[in-house]
C-alpha cells in the first residue's frame, strides 16, 4: 500500500486570493471506497461536547469547505466546519489544558461497514486546528441515543490512535481493523476545528433485513453493492450511480469526458452477494445534452465467470428513467453497464433477490465481522 503522507504544523495565515492555493493534500489509496459517512446514506453527527464557534453537522457536508475572510458573527469568526472553544486549565497556576483534555463528536455512519481509511480535513483551520486527533469505532445495532453510546457498557475500538495533524490539510489515515462499525467517536486534542470528515470503507448489510425485503436493489451501495472499476472518472465517481434516491443535479451521477475514438465507456460492479436479477433501471436524470446514447447491461457469476448480457444495446433518452424486465432471471455476483459511445448515467438499479448460496455467504461474513 502507498505510504500515507503526514501533515503537521500550522499553515500560513490567509494572504488573499484562492484559499485552497496552499492547501496540503494527497491521493490516498483508500478513497476508491465509498464514504460511509455520506449524508445521502443517512449518516449524521448526533452529538458533540462543544460546538461554540461552528456546528458539528458541518463535518459531513459533501462539498469542500468554503472560506469567507469577512464572515464574522457575535461569537467570532464563522468557519465552515466543527470548531470548539479554547480549553483552559484549572487555575492561574496551571492555565493550560491537561494531556487528557479533548473534545469529541459522535458520528452515526450512513451504513454499517468495514472502514479502510479516514480523512480528517482541516481546510481553512490554519492556526486553530487540533494539535492531534484520534478516532474510535463501535458496533451497536438499532438506533442508539448519544447517552447509550457513551455508556460504560459500549466497547470502543481504536481506529486512529492519537496522532499529530496539520492545519489547512487533508490528514489521511489507513485503517486495518477487519470489523463492522456503526458509529465513530472523533476526538480532537485538546480543542480546535475540523472542516470535514470522510470515512471510506465497504458496506456490510444486515442479512436478516435483506431476507425480510425479499426483492431489493442488489447493486445499491446501501445494500452492499460496490462500483469496483470504471473506464473513465473525469467528471464524477462511478459510485454515484448506486447512491440512494434519484440524482438531484448533473454532477450527482456519472459522466465521462468526450471520446474522440471508436471506443466506449463502462462501469463494473460487485453485487451485495450472489443474486438473481429480474429487472433493472437506467436513469439519466439531469443529463440532458450529455447522457449516454445507448447502454447495455451484463452480469457474471464469480470472478472467472462469463459475462451474460441481460439488456442488449438499447437507446437511452436524456433526463429519463428507463425500466426493463429481464426476459429470464440471471444469476450473478458482478454486473457491468456499458455506455455508447460516452456521456453518462445518473443511476443503475438491479432488482432481484439473493440466491441461497449468496444469502449463506453474506450471513457468514456478517457474523465474522461482528455485525
């Protein structure tokens, strides 16, 4: 795995112009995984011990943090992130916070999953970022309250040990804990501000829930599907196509650059588990002059299986949801959508149910990961 760059220390004070011009970042190897803390999946920051300067909910805003040097309120500079007040010591003789003093926020993941990497982004927090951060995870079924999560009976696992971070930087941490988590506790030592939090990983669906549903979208991100690879990611990620709900704007789907050859573009997916696909949808919502001209869909069973076309190359209309019934139910573990020649789609839905083998393997993995 590629070494994770480490950023420490203050960034220079803002000197005008593009506030991201001196932003420190890197290509982290785990960002190909979905963001389990995406609000579109249902994630939320459910509690924090302090949010004096800036609200905790800003941590999960999908867009990059913004900076307005003239934006002040009655409590001081308004920042696009989560920012706590400055900690103080117990007395005039010891005005500094102790080594144990820290602020915390509780994050409910949008879907339970195995975490592969975390980004603690301190964009625009140049001299008011935390000295260090740490992140813990737990797996608690249902919808626990903040009080329940903070109870003595809840076991927290360290995902990111207390580590120094830098200001105005994307601080990335690879995670190597093969467990399923539902909630995180993000700690900043001793105080300060964090702009954004991204939690990249693999969704681990609840087999009992999927069994109760019977027929469901077997490629949906929230059900354990994943976009594994794509021919082109110039404008937007392929994982957008399996996000919950319909697209609400053009960049909420998948769009490729314009081709100048005789090729075509594609996305390859891994299904929640081995499933029988019986119907599908291809949506081109908000893609009007740039939607794919034609599309086909195929499935295969196993890594070494042969691709079986379940939708032949079919004309697509712009800004339209297209529905198709598969003539004969197809069994597969992977799917592929091919678009011709280029352009984009906003969503792909594959409706079906798990096979007995798929359900058994999913249940075994869920139990193995402690879900």
